[in-house]
């Protein structure tokens, strides 16, 4: 983990912001396998301004220049009005890791799935309406990519002493994933690709309803874009179905009725004309694929 003083000295040396006290103006927000995030508070001519400073440690997309790529993703989706604005990035920050980025710091409360699902649907629609960026990675059929990845893992597990037992406990088959990839192939060619978050989950949304009256709509933002690519919109829909359904008593998208309501809110916001039953069917395919892939990846220990 990087120290607050390291971040303070780096930012001052780059001139991105002017800081006077690292104890007060640099706050560690959290650290994970991929990134460490700091809240930066700077005193500028316009007053006190807050930024998010991200230090990258590894790329979930397998990229050597991940920070530059994530910066490009944020530049592409900023036109949606529901994502952080990127300001600066540096792919060679010395001792600070694989790369660093300074972006807009956005505030809001956590998403409550069974209460804020309509806001989440509208946010995804706004993002998916942004023209796809030419510099971004394109995944035409991500389920086919999952098949190749999972086959390698299954082959690896098969060489272990407990391989047969582990594979039996998985309760899933690579054949099912291959079937889903074939189903996805049939409609991916007809559905134009969009910029997707790639790993969307409820914790990536921030909701702003502090000054909203009862008759006004809530608003929100989508903040984590380290896995953004150009692909099918149903990647994000399926991922949200999975994660929202697992949110305990606050869960949503747990049955077809809830999935239909979420999908209808999305389609209305996106101006999409697809029968809701077909829309849910497609999203369900990506949901099933995500569950199978997750189980296989977790078995590779």
C-alpha cells in the first residue's frame, strides 16, 4: 500500500493539484487487489475541490498500460453524464505502482437494490447510449471468451489429485456454457455493440436523493470502470441480475417479474424497442454464463 506522503509528494511534483498538508488533504479510501484509492482535497481559486486519486496495481483485463486504457474508457463514457470525469493519468509513476489517475470525486449513498433499481436501470441506459469508442477493447461474444478461459481451468483441475472430486462438486458443465455462447451468437450480430461496464454490481452505483422531493426522480452515477469494454448491453444486464439478486433482504431481479420491471425501465430510458420477454431471455443467458464462470474460477485454487 502506498503512503499518504508518497501521494502528496507525487501530486505536488506533477502539478496536478497543489497540496499543503498530506495529513489533512490526502485520505485513504480503500485498497483492493487492483487499486488503492485516495480522496484528495485541494484548495483552489474556486474553493475547496475534491478528487479521487487511483493507484493501479494490476489489470483485470491483462493490460500493461491499464491506467491509460481506463482513462480512455472514462473519456468515452463521460458524455453520459453519470460517470466520473477523468483529469490526468500517468502510466509510469515510479514507486506508486503500474499507473495512477486523477479523476472527479463523486458523492452519494450506496444503492439499495429493491428501492433504487429504476435509477440503476436508467444509469445503465444512459451509458449504453454513448457511441462506442474506437480505442476500446471489443468483446463480440464474451461468453465464447469465458468458454476458452474455463476450459483451461477445467483441464488444469483435471490434473490434480482431487480433480474428479472438485469437478463433481462444481455442479456445472462446460457444455452448458458452450450452449449459452451459441445462443448469444445468434443475437449479438443483430444487436449493435455498446460501451459496457463489464463487471457492474450494486456497489458501483452512488445515489443522490438528498435534496429530492417526493414527486421528483432520484439520480445517481456509476463509478468503477476498470473493466469497461465494447460489447453487448446484456453483459451489464446479466451481471446486475446476478449481483442484485444476491443483496439479501434488499435484493432485486430475483424473479421474472422484477427482471421485467427493471428491463422495461432500462428500455424506456434507452429508447429500445425489443419485446420485454426477449430482452429478459437474453439477459438471463448472460446471468447464467456469469454464474457458471464464477463457480469455475473459484475452484481454481
